[in-house]
């Protein structure tokens, strides 16, 4: 998506947010804090996401242009944002330069106007070809080393995919409109959309558009959800009358998909009250109101009534290393992997007794790291003789960019024994 970056409020929000993002803040939180909505918020997300992806490259450009020594962090943020727009925006260069020069005043730093003007005009003279960044150098050492070890052949493609703007994946609500009918509605508006054979509710658009421009958005006909995430409901495949637990439910995309796929007796949990609030807002648009509890799935005594579940979805907390292209802020903070893998194991142990014999548990993460995925499930299966892996070609490690999707991992595990139903 190429958008305009117009308006003082938008530029001020971007300049104030970027230093914190580079220090490890979450992009979602910064977008919420900006209080921008609609096209302004979409422009802010495009600008911040792209700048975060190319931050190492942009900083290298600035090192060539600026004198050695300490530089004002807010002015450096301004310059990175301006360079990114010059490289990828569609507005005339003179307008971009003038707006970002004047943005110095928004920071109450009038002394920086000359510096900003000189740097941006030098860039336009010397580097108009917008050379591509070094993909590997844009990844932190902790992540690059793990990718190289786990994927000695695929890691170059993974890091390149991580720094590409992803396509827009939609999930059509089958209770409201057929996927092919919605595809036709988009075509009538000049919007191309492709189907995917293994995902009956999915449409892929080549680039993002403002969601409120989508037909039936406010009526809940469609929601944004990456294709890889849509496999959860397909694999768990809720059946009539089943009792289902969505153990780490917020922000609710998979919950909504399970409900659209026929789940009726569904309990959705999350330990984050703010994320649950956003989830409830999203479900209201889709006209869905499952049972929702603020609880820690690892502590069944807080929520379980003793009646076993037929199916459990565990979308476990993880490093999010498979969704870097959608959340490039991940590149700027290092997860505590030992704590995460311990938490994943604790969740599996806590939830397994809640599943009836013959029931199924779907373990998934948006990670590409083996210690969170294949090694985690292998260890769990070794500890539980009654845990049987379900052979399904969709249960595997999907890498970023594969079929235009995020990196995701799925393992479907059935509990041995007579279901007694």
C-alpha cells in the first residue's frame, strides 16, 4: 500500500512514536495511543511499519550524511520517517521535503529545519534509485542466528519475506455472504481478490485498502485475518453440540471464525483485560457474543466447571517471529524465549486434563522457532501416552511468505480413549 502522509497531526504522532518503537514498544499500542482513526491511522501504520522494516538501512544512510557524535533522537526519527516517504510514498518530492522540514517546528526544534532540508535534498541528489536494504542486516542477531540454524536453506527467503509489505487477507463471514459472492462485490468495485482452495472463507487482496471501504464491513460481512491464521477453525472443525474452549482468545479472530463455523457452546478466555475489551468490540461488529472470561488458561480453577471440553484451541503466547512482516516492531525487541517456552508447556499441561477422551487439542503459534513449535509438541507427546498426533498435511510449520501468508505452526493432538458420548 502506498499512501499519502499528509497532516501535521499524523506527522507529529509518527515522530513521537518512532523512538519508542525502536526501543522495543509495541506498534499496536502506539497506534492506539495516537487516537487517529480511518485513513489517518492507516497512513500512520504504513509509515511506521515501513520505517521499522527499513530502519537499519535508513540509519546507514543518515550515518553517511550526518557528523559523528550524538544526535537528537527526535530529529533522527523525523529524518528516518521522511526518508521512508521519499523512497516509497507517491507525493511529489518537493512537498515531502517541505512538510518534513516544517515538522521540525512540531517538535519545537526550529534549529533543525536547515539540517533536515540539507539531508533530504542531498538524498534526492545522490540516491534517487532507492536501493534495496540488506535484508539480513535488518534482522537482529538473536533472530537471524536462529533462522540460519533452523532453516539453513530457507533463511534468506524468510528474512526477505519478513521485510515485504504483506497482502491483505480477508475472511468472509459465511453466515452473511458466500465467498464467491463477496469476491464478485469486490470485482465490481475494481478490487481484485483471489481465493485459496484450502480456505473456503478466505480472499487475498494484493495490497491493503482502508477496511471501511470494504463492502459490508460495518455489517460484519468480512474481517481481516491472515490466511495462515484461518487454518485454526478449519483444523479444529467444530461440530454441532460440542463444548469448545478457546484458551488464549484475544484479539478474537479465531474465536469469531469458530463461531462462524458453527461453534455454539464456546468459552473464550484471555488474561489481558485490555485485549479482551478490544475483542468484545470486534465481536460486536460481527454480531457474535460468546461466553468471555478474564482468566489465565494455565489456572483452570479460575474458570473450569469440571465438565470436559470436546475441543480446545491453544493459540499460545510466543515470540511472534512468524509475523514480522505485519508487526516489524518485533525486530526491535528480543523475547524471553526460556520464559515463553516454559509458559507454553505449562498451558499444555494445564489444559490437557480438561479435554475429554477422544477430544482434540489444537496447538498453534505465530512463530517459526522450533523450540516453540516442533520441539514443544514433541516433548508434550513424549510425556503423555494418551496424546496422539493427528496426521494432517496442514499441521506443519508454515514459513513467512509461503502462499502469501504469515509464518505459523499447527499441531492437532487427539486424546486417546473412549469418548463415552
